[in-house]
C-alpha cells in the first residue's frame, strides 16, 4: 500500500502521520503543495494537521487554493480515499469535499489535551475496525475546531450515515470541548471515501504516548 501525505507551509504533523502510516505497513510519499499532480498508484491521500499558511484568514482557506488540491479533489471525486486530520479536515471543508464549516472554539482558546470520542458509525472503511458505541481516547489540538452545519445539513449527515465520531467522556456521555454542533468530531462524505476529523489518531499510536487507540481508528484504511 502507498499513502501520499500532502505538505503545506505550516504543516507540522507530516512526520507523525508518516510514522503512523508506516506502523500500519504502508509506504509513504510526501507531496509538496506546489505539485500539480498526485503520485500515481497511491491508495490513500492524507492531509495532516498543522497551521497551513499560518492559519491566516480562516484555517484551511488559503491551502484550499494550493495547486495540489485540484488533483486531490479529482482523486476524491473519482473514488480515491482521502483523510483530513485537524487542519486537513479544515482544508477538506474549505474545498467542499465535506459539508459544513469550522468556527473558533466556543471558549476562544486553543485546546490541547486527550479527549474521549464515541464511534457513531462504522459503516465506512475508516472506522470499520471499531463498533458503534466504542469509546477511544485521542489527542485534540486546535483553536478552530467548532464544527458548524445548519439544521438541514445536519439532518442530511445523519440520514446518510455521515457522522462518524462525537466528543464524549470516558463513560460515553456528551463532553463537548469546542462547541461543535451535536458534539461532532468527525464526518465523511456521502460516498464514504472522504473522511475528516479534528482529533489526531496519528498521535495515539503507542501507549507510551498516552493511548494507542489511534491504531484501531486507522487500521481500517490500511487493509
């Protein structure tokens, strides 16, 4: 398997993501944002976390216009699997590959901590190794992670089984750290080949780091 990791100015989770992918047995290749085409014969594209273009304007709004993104959009629209983590999720929203938008955290502060998540749907390749109701403990680190979508859009997400993860406590009760609508932490597109989440599974690959639940989350994409 081969994974393309897209790197923008300000990306800072590229090597964490590479480490996680290689742990899962995948070959990796970095793709600089100025490239106009993705490599051939890849199985997955990951947009990793960070602060693309310094998070000027809205997070991800400048990266959306990087030359490589047209190729990412074409890859996704042809059925290729794309995963956006944190800033990568923001870029997918700005690129309209996923519905909704991000706002500043409700408390207006940057949040960095471990956070429990509840699996809402595993009817997708990404979370296929987990079950609905499973709880994982994954780091979050963001200032604009307050996911917003209007009522009609929210209904469509649930109708199409696109809500993947929600924020919770260790017992599975709602624990919303940033104000996201319905405490949503991750979603996918209707075709279930584009996935976005604010938490960082690539930072939870070993118990030494506080949790290895990231392995359970990612392994479905690397089968």
